[in-house]
C-alpha cells in the first residue's frame, strides 16, 4: 500500500476505551469501528473461513464451530462462544503458556451490519480483565496497535486479495509511521476514557518503542 493509503486506512477507524464484565471480573475494552467496501457476507466469510482468515490474521487450526476451540500460529487460542452468521462472532482470546490458568480474562467480539451502498459496518471489541499485566505499561495500545495492523491487512485483502507481512511492514518508514500514529490514537482514546495524562503519555511512548523502535528519532 502507498503511504497515503495506509494512513487513510488508519484514519478510517474510530477508537474507544470502555468497560465490560467478563467471567473473571471487571474488564476494560478497546473498541474499533469502521466500514469496509465489501458485502457483509464477504466480510463474514473473511473472518470465519480458515483459509481466508489465515491470509489476513494468522493461520488457524481447531474445531471451528460453536463451542469448539481454535489456535492461531502466533499462540493466541480460545473457544468459540457465539456465532450468528453473518452478524456476530465472539471468542475467548488467550495468549501464552500460562493463560489457561486464568480463563475468562479476555474475549474478542466482532459485529457486522449492512451499511449503505453495499458497505459493511465493522465493529471489534476486545475486552481484557483489569488485572491484565500489559495494561500498566502499554495502555490500550498493547492490543490496539496490533488490531489496527490486522484491520489494515483485512482492508487490502477484501479490496484485492493483497496481504501484508507485519514484520516487514513495521520495518518500513510507512510502517513505523503507522505504528506511531496508531499508538497516539489509542492514547487519545485512553485520555477520553478517563486515563491519567502521565500514564497515557508513558504508555504511548512504551507502545511506540515496542512497535516502532527508533521511530521517534
């Protein structure tokens, strides 16, 4: 993608922090809303068909049905908690070898609705328990920048089948700029959600250092 296209895709999303309740207790949410110029059935297929999902998110294996389990090749795994085609998918979302010791701490839900002119309104909500250890350091950018990267990849995939290697992209100037702007946007959402300004500033800096090392020079 061209730099302008990349930044336009970043600007297409609305970001918000909120609260939720999970089986493990109180949670914070990171919420992304945007539209895709593709029919809802096509977007639904892209987020549920294993072959297509693997091309913009990560390769996936498992018993991919309601009540079944999944695992991505990056280590993320969980259970399929709700599946209402082509409108709603909700899964538990765990990461790391010790994650299974704390079930009910993280869930991702995607909601689709039909928009104007054949568009699809897309909403992703990732809820994580308040005790989640990365939040004090990175704030909502801990997961938010990663989801921004995935939704950027989904945009290209839906448009023309284009895929994006995140590691290669983050090494490019436009990739570092994308990560910086994404981290800043999540900082704004954090502030709007009542975050302490000093914590927000430190979290944004830590997120940029992780996703775009050297990018603030």
